[in-house]
């Protein structure tokens, strides 16, 4: 299994983002998800885009050596930014789904500590999982720096603080915007 990830990491990575986008489009146009969830997907994509493009440009323009690639990506960095932003939107929507399952509604109608707590737990958990998969295959890892300390290592490959911190802040921003959008949609009904 790990060898398949090593051999086809980038193909699998980009294919998943296309799959996420296709699933969201089909679900929305078949009316299986609401306009609110549709908007939340795009808010998640935009939230992810902000950190994806920021970190990538800092790395590309050598302001800080943020990423270490086991194998250089086969495409221009903007494709990785777009692909990973779509991933981020999908991951946020999974978090929204977990909130709908485990937190009593109404959802996103006001600031609810249970909702933000579930979103943060999901954000941290999936970030760890994705980083572990990436560092164990031919993906990327974050370079340990004085401001990006190593949390722990797996097979001498570092898992650092930066992606966890980014997802922590991202969850707060996403949640605040989600509540604001939901309130705005309720006013327009």
C-alpha cells in the first residue's frame, strides 16, 4: 500500500481533489446539499487558499524554506495550491457533517462552543493524518525551523507545529464566517 502511495503520490493527490470537486458539484446540482453547505464548501476552499498560497509563495520566493519535497511535484506550484485548496474545502465540509451528526441543532445559528470544538478536533485529527501519510510517502513535509518546531518524528521524518497551527486558526475563521453566512441567509428568507 505504501509503495503505491510512493509511486503515485501526486496522481492520487490531484485525483482526490478532482473527485471532491465532482462530488460537491453533483450533490449541489442534484439538491442533496443546501445552498448553505455549497457556500461553506467554497468558504473552505477560500480559507485553505489563503494559507496554501501564502505558505507556497513564502517558500517559492525563498523567504523561508517551508517545504521539503521527497519528489519534486510534476506540475507548477499553482496547481498544488488549487488542488490542496479544494482538499481543504472538502475537509471543512466533512467537519460540518461531523457537527451535524454529533452536535444538537440548530447548527451555525449562533456561536456554539460545541460546534467549534468538534470542528477543531476534526481539523487537528485530519491534519495529523494527512501529514503522516505525506511524510511516509513521496509527498511533502514541513521543514523544522525555529518558529516551526517538531512535535514528533516518524521514521526520522518530522511532523511539525505549522500545519496544526494553520488548521487551528483556519477552523476559527471558517466557523465565524459560517455563522455569519447562516445568519445572513436566515435574514433573506
